[in-house]
């Protein structure tokens, strides 16, 4: 894992978590 890959990897993981939370909230709000 290089110095350039680390920040990108972290951002990608954060984006993944954000997408999961958004999807979960969408499903939770569905009647």
C-alpha cells in the first residue's frame, strides 16, 4: 500500500459507509 493509495482507500471506504447508511435510511423510511 503506497502513500498515494492510502488516502484514496480511506476516501473510498468512507464513501462506501455513506452509501450504506443512505441505503439503510431509505429502507428504514419505507412504509
